[in-house]
C-alpha cells in the first residue's frame, strides 16, 4: 500500500518534471510551437533565433531551477532531520541570509576592484556564510529547549544578515547595485552554462553523499540515544549532516540568491503523498519535488506579468507559505 | 562467574561532574538486575554510561571478557540494546519500521533489510505480540503498545545485554505486569542479561534477581537479592522515609486487598 504510494509519487514527479521542462522551453517572450522546440532540442541547433533562445537562455535557466530547487529541498530535509523539526529550513533559520551576506561582501569587493568572481569562489563564500549562521543557530539550540524559540531566533538572525546586506548594497558603487539587487531578490536568470557545470557537480555529489547517509539518518529520526545505541558515530554524523545541508543551500544562494519556503514546503508535500519519512525515499523524492516546484514557480515568475519578471522568492513564498501554514494547523489539530 | 556486562569502580556523570561514584556491577546471562533509588540519585546516569551514551569519568566497563573500548561501535550494537526514556516523535514511522531499526547493526550501507532480517523482525513482533500493530503509526499507539514495540526493537537487535531506563513508569498495573512478564520470559529464553532502573519497589521485588541501591548522594549502598534489599530499615533510609511510612503504604495496601478478597 505504502510502496504503491511511493511509486505513484515517483511517476507523478517524473511526469511533472518533463512537462514543466517542456513548458519552460516553449513559453516566454517569444513563444514557439512544440514542433520548433523538439526540432531544436534534437538537432542541437544553436544558431537560429529560436535555437539561441532555447540553448543560450532557457536551457541554462531550466537546469538551474531544477538543480538548485532540488538542492534547496534536500537541504531542508537534512535540517529537519537534524533538528527533529519539520519547520526547519535554510531560509527560515537565517542560513540563506547568512550566505547572502558573505556573497554580497565578496561581490562588492571584487566588483569595486574590477575582478570577476569564479563560481567556486561564490560557492565557498556562501558556504562560509551558511556555516557561520548554522554555528550561531547551533549555539542557540544548545541554550533553548523549545523548537519554536529556535525558529524565531533563526528568523531574527536572518533579518540581521539581510539588514547588513541592504546596508552594504546601499553604499556600494552605482554600477554594482543593479547586479546585486537582482541577485539579492532571488532569480535563476543570471546562471550561465559555466555556472551550471559547477552547480551540477557540487549539487549532485552532495545529494549522493546525503543519500548514502540515509541509514544513520533513519536511526537518528528515532532519537540521538537510539542512534548511538545501534552504532552511529554521532559526532561525525552530525558534522556531516550540517556540512551537506550548508553546501547545498550555499550553492543555491551563491547563484540564485535566497529562495524562501522550498526547503520546508516540498519535504512536507512529499511526506504527505508517500506517507513515510524514510530518508532512502525522501532524499531522491525531495530532490525531484524541489526541481518540479522551482520550475513551476520560475515559469510563473517570468511569464505571469511578462515582460516584467518577478523574483523567484516571491513566487515560492506564494505557493510554499500556505503549505507550511496548513502543516502547522494540521499538527496542532492532532 | 560469566558476565555479559561488568563495571569496576565506575564513576559516571556529565563532563567532569561525578554523579555516581565507584559503582561496581555485574550482570550474568539471563539475569535481571534492577537499579533502585530516589529521584536524582543518578540511576539513569549509570545506565547511560554503561550504554555508551556518556563517557565514563573513571573506571572500566567490560562487555563479555573484553573492555568496552576494545569493541567497534557496530560490534557493541550487536551485543547491547537499550530502551531509554528519550521520547521523540518519529514522524510517519510505522511500528514495523521502528522494530526493523533494531536490525541496524546487521544491514548494509543503505540499511536495506535482507529476507533473513525481515523474518527476524516478523518473528520478534509475533513473540512480543505486536504483529497487529505492524502498519500503525508509532506516534498513534498507546504507551503500553509503544513499550512493547520498543522491546521488540531491542530483541530484534539480538543483544546479549539489554539496558532499560524505567520501562514501566508510564504504564498502568496490567501493562506493567504484561511488560515485565514478557521481558522475563524473553530474556530467560534468549539468555539476555538485563539491567534496568525502576521506581516501583513491589515490582522490582517481583522481577529482579539482584537489586542495586543507589543513594541520593550518588553511591551504591547495597547490592543483593530482593530478600536482602527489601527490608524496612534499608529502604526507609535509602528513600529517607519517616518512621513507619513504608509499612503504612505497603502493609496497609495489602491488608485492604486481603480484607475484601
């Protein structure tokens, strides 16, 4: 019964993923027919007008949304496992904002010195920011027992980081601001093919390593003492979990800015469909679910009020926040 | 004397703060050893230290003939199972999944159960009478059922030692007895040595082969058979009870039952 639900969920996500990829190729400021699109995809036509649009603009953006959306959702699931709290996520705990702050610093510094910033440097900067905030959250979690208080503290830390970022952006050179402003609002538009290869490498490795940690994660879900009693090396397991979730959310922030609610909403939706929280099932499905969710939101963000584009984060908030609210109400009832 | 677990001059506590000092204990195969003592005496601390949740501050723990530190984490997990008081909502976990986690030390990289593992899980659930709970959500069952599921989980781990922290505290009298009867028969049959803490003196008297008394100031003041330990003098001083209070409670209760019976 549960197995069939898991299979159905895989099938659903697979179909949605394909449909959304196709829609994202077709829809935009210059629409094309299905025939055009298929021809361009299979002939690797990169020179015609449509060919350029598909391969230079839409494809990298689709891949960015799919990879980064998946990364965000898995990162959320890892944090939820770590804190044993379904409301934990990289955005709400302020981790994304911490990453944003450090990346903004690096970008302002580099731009004012006329340097280009390599993708990996961006990831490392974001990772440093993520880890710093995660460290603060861990310190707080050692002091407060209540998970609700911890979440509120995370939100506050996030506000502080955002405020400092705003401050820096305000005083940066004029020419930098446009660039920074777009990114700090959240968008998949600025991702290049070069970025994609770095993103794919980092995200896929981190997700695969997370998947290999499914077994201790499963034991950890029963509580730390149980995990220890069945032979989990709890210290290295905790460090591994935090590092992986930080790498994943850092990669997202480095290239697309902070994106809200995906990390909480997607794992919750997946759990509700599959009726399990087993990491072996959750990690691949969260990845696919995050891809689908972000492709859907990005499609709306750029097509709903075209030619004006909305930030991806406002779209994910519109669709993600209600899911989170529904989840909180549902939990209270029980 | 063959022991499954043994501790020598064990100081246990948190950080450098010793809570129970110089404990000596020994559990033989198939034997049930019970820790009693007032709240805050450090019974849980001792159990956590034996279970490897806390580092011993001083002293040595032996599993079988070898020191605990000589084993790998997985090897220890194959010899020792726990039921501690930690209670964490395991979201969307079925009882069968919880029991299956007992096979953790035996499964491969991704924790996939072999046919043999599955059979052991099924058989254990049958033994502990939780087969009908298999597909129920672990969060939605009663306390009595939960303790049986956790017992199944521990048995599934095929341990030589089981460490239980107040396993009967939240159960009513019927479920307390059911649980202890089950524990007694299973551990005797499988020759598992049990060490557990308990607050119910009358039940400790019923079930234990050996009783260890931990006093409020963190010392093992007496180890012996239930007959040796459960005396008015010893128990009254262990729990700092006023004159005659112990008799008042237990004799009064027995009289009342016998009068109407």
